[in-house]
C-alpha cells in the first residue's frame, strides 16, 4: 500500500492527518522520551518551541493521582497558559517523569542521552517514525493543527 493511501483514509478535509490518525501513530511509538514528547504535542497542541521551553517547575500535580497540569510559555505571543493532562497522555507523561526525574531548571523533555530536544531533532524524529511506520510525511505542526481541529469537532473522530 502506498504511503499516500494510508493517510487519505482518515485525513482531515484539508488532506492533513486527522487527530485520530496521529493518535494511532503516536500509539505505535515505543515507551520512553519520544512517546511522552509526541503525546504531549498531540494532546496539548503545543508548538515545538513551547515543548522545548518546558521545564520541571512547569509541571503541577495535585495530590490526586488523576490530575496534572503543564504551564506552557509561548514565545510567539508571549503568553502563559496552563493545560490539564488526562487519559493516555497523563499516564505516559507520569511514567516518563517517574523514569526521568525532572531536574530543577533543566528542560523537561530530554532524549535517551539526557540532552535537551531541539526543533530540528523533533522534526527529524517525526519524519523517522512516519517513514518507519510507512505513513505519509508528518510535520510537527500537524500535531497542533489536528488537536485544534479535534477540539472544534469533538464528536467527529473519523
């Protein structure tokens, strides 16, 4: 099957991958730093620059095991917002944080070698996984676009 056919089956009307398609792709990633990073991008709609800027003190967890919030600093519009995590994203991020305790003042997301992620590296890993899973090319912005399209059409999970 060609790569284009795999995406068209569940693509949004603009031809880009739908939220459901990206959720399926992210679910194929092995557990670890990449899974946590890409789930965070998909379920929060963060820009790559916002993911890179996240630090340990941006994570706020209530005493309740079922809630966690992430503070997101936007360099583009110079605002700060807080996003609650839930479901699969919450479980993946909690597991990542338990295996990779955040260091005060250090980037929240680090690769397997402890290095902070860069925008170029995130783009390269998304391309790598799309190619490895035999999907059409995916960009980091597709994660953001799919998340906000999904929020506009919460019942349309085609």
